[in-house]
């Protein structure tokens, strides 16, 4: 422990203060000696007075001044008050005991006082640091999170803690902000701290570095230049990391909100367009069907009328999917729940598209012919039909297509399997997003990217979920899982 009386010899004011205290101590020593000698006080009385003086010097001046005072006091005691008077004969046990007593008391008192002063100083420093941290935490809550937090934080830290300089690097924004005076070679000091993963203190240069961490990942780095304790630096790093994380979370919320608004607008536009297209499409399809019914057309005219009728029918189905998607997203579809047989639902889906698929390619696998599921019949038929359409479009010609249903734990699992083009891992979740089509399959078969998005919305309306697995050897399988509500017909 450092003596509280230790001084900086470069500080004239401290030197002057020590000299004044030393002169006062010597003056008190002289006064006690003179008064004791004039009034012929006993050596015991003078010894106690000397001891009190040594304790006082140890308390206010320190150990070394008290040691010098104790040696001078012993000499004065021996010379003026211990026979033979006016002679110095140090060497007896009494002199050594007296000197040792003076020194022990001087050491103990100075150490105790040093400890008390150090504790007081630390308490004062901690109190100031707590006040500064409180002010920073309160100010950080008022930061404008629509702007980069780093520029605001470095100014606050620099002002509140009276540091020489502050630098902060924000990984999310790839931005470094600084306050105070940094050297030219320290222009990117915070960024270099982050890249080097440094968290250390350099007392010689009075520079502290910290990596800012939230959870398991770093979000930036903080570098401080100035006199500050490591505990306060750690607290500043935590507060800075929280501020950066708040800004990042707010950015994510704003992006999600903007995306949601954009999706709602797009759904509304598509819903309006689908409604507007329905009327003219119906008129075109009625006219083309009428021409075919009337007869009397040449082969070329019949082929053109048939093409118009087929394409109009396809556009009409597309509009129906768009309308259904908009209703499912807005939770406006009222589910007509009914207990339906799983095998009969598969049969109904196949019959709705008999003209598109040959019967010899279809394999139906239902473990329990009496298996039933509580669903909206129309939506489930639509899901299975979409799965079958996909299998037909992307499977190799002549390869089998298997559609299956089975009970698995507390859910009913439908699946449609085919052999053909595979789906990459990164696309297996996104193909259920509206308008998304895998880059590998855009040119393989025509499509709009709407069908599977409707499938997912319909499954979610039943509190179920959909997914796909795909492999070059095993083929591609689309799944539909529906929760409980499954029962067997008696």
C-alpha cells in the first residue's frame, strides 16, 4: 500500500506542504523539549509527550516524517531527561525499546491512516463514477434511435467522464465515431480493436479497449483515452452494447413493419385486379364456349376458339387463387370444417384433374381406409390438387407419382412424391413464398409462383404446416401436416 504522504517531486505545491508540516513537527518537538527541560518534567512525562507527537506526525505527515521525528525525540529524551544529563549514551535496552516503540507506533498509525485515506478516496471515486454512469444510462435512453447511436454515445461519454478521447465502432452500420483528440495513426483505432478482438487496458498510455458483446456475438468496439478505472470501462462497454442493440432491433422492427405494409398493399392491389379481371374473363370464356357450341367452324377456327377457352379458363383459375390468397392473408376465409375421409379426398383431387394426368402413373397409399380428418373440404382439395399439379409439371415423363395419407402421432400427414428435378436446400422454404420461383426451375415449366403460397396459407388456416424434401436419389416429396381433430369413422 502506498503511503498517503508520498509526494510528486514535480509538484511544487506538494513539496511546500511537506516542508511546512515538517517545520511544524520540528517546532512542536522543540517546544516539548524546552518546556519539559524548564519545568524539570520527568522522563516518563516527556516520553509520553514525544510519543503523542510521533503519533500526530504519523497521522498527518506519514511514516518517514514520523520516523525522523521519533529518532530526534529519542535523542532529545536521552540528552535532556535521562541521566547523565547532556550526554548521548544510546545503546541500553531502554533506549532500544523506546525507539522500537516509537517506530512501531509510527508505522501502525501511518498504515492505518493510509488505509483510511485510500478507502475514502476510493469511495469518493466510486460515488462519482456511479453518478456519471447513472447520468449516461439516463441520457442513453433519450438517444434518437432513428440516427446512428455511435455518434451520440461518444459525445456523451466524452462529456460526462471528462476523457481525452473516445472512439466507438458499430459493426451493424460499419461505422466508426470519435470524440476528442486522437493522433493521426489512431484514426481507425476502434475498428482495429474490433478486428483484433482486443479487450485490454494500457495504464502507461491511459488507453482502454473493449469488445462490445450482446448475447453470444460482438456488435462493436469501444476505445477510451484518459484516466478511468477498468470497472467503469466495463460498465461503459455494456451500456454502449445495449444502445447499439436497441438501434439494431428498432431497425429490424421498422424493416418488418415496412415489409408488412408493402405486402398488405400488394395483396390489396392483387385482390382488386383479380376482381376486375373476373368479369371480362367470364365474358370471354362464355363467348369462346358459345362459339364451340354453335359449331360450323373450320378446323383452324375451332382450334383458335379452343385455345381461347383453355387459356381463359387458366386465367380464371389464377384469379381465383389470387382472391383466395388475399382472403387467407386477411383471415377472411370462414372455414367450413367437416370430418372427411382421407382416401375420398385424394380421389376427389385426382378426379378434378383427370384430363391432366394418366391413371397408370398414380399410386395411392393410405394406411387406414377409414382414416378421417376434420378440415375444410374445398381447401384440402385445393392443396392436394396443387401438389399433384406440381408433381406432374416437374416429374420425369412416365415416372410414378405417389400420393399418401397416414396418421402420425397427433397429426395426419399427406404427401405427394415424384421423381424429377430436385429443389435446392436454399429454395425449399422460399418456394412457399408468393411469386417466388426457383432459378433452376423457371424455364422448366410455366408457373406464377402463387400456387404453393396459397397452399401454405390454407395449411396455416388449419393450424397445420407444409414443407418439402428433395434428393437426386429419393426424389421430391411435398408434405402437408394437419393437427389433431383426426378420428376414425365407426
